[in-house]
């Protein structure tokens, strides 16, 4: 229950802070903060409905959690050398495989859709610069 409360409070704080941003730049972080608040609230409700004193595992699939953590660390490390979109595409293609998902066409469609959505949100709607791609001219003194 404490973890849910922590998430809910952090989400509310992020949404509150995002409300002070000027223009449309605060909409995305506000939605993320509210989503985090919702998730924290669901954790609180689940914990409140659970039997008191019942033993629970911290992680249902520790091997998958370790794989996801390793992939996340690799992703963060690859953003600067490869670029945001390339690193994100690699994560979206590799993470399902690491977690045992074996439907390549579905993985490709979801990964491509995610990259297009991220591009639309950050580059088109918010007009926020992201780390340049490995092959972009700005990496080689152009731009």
C-alpha cells in the first residue's frame, strides 16, 4: 500500500508541476503524472482488498524483471550514441523477445506504432529536440 501511495503522490506532484508549464509543453507531463497517480491508486486499492497477513512475492517473474532491467539500462546507455529513435526502436524490438514473446509481426507493428507516436508527440506536437540519430547530419557538423 505504501508503494501505491508513493506513486500516487509522485504522480500528483508531477501533474501539479506540469500545470505551471507554459503552453502545450505541460500537457504531456501532466497526463503522465495523472496516469502515475491512477496506477498508484490501483495499487492502493489492490492492497486494501488483499487478505491481511497473506504472504506475497515481491516479483512474480524475477528472471523477466532482471531482463527488463538490463534492457532498460542498455537502452539508456544507447540513447546518446545511437539516437533516441534508434535506441527506442531497438528496445521495442528486443524487449518482447527477451520476455518470451514470439510473434514477430505483432512486435514489428507495435514497435513501429510506438516510434511513430513518440515522434508525433515530441517532434511534431511539442517540438522538443531529442538526441540526434547516429546517421543525422547534425552529428557530423552539418545543420
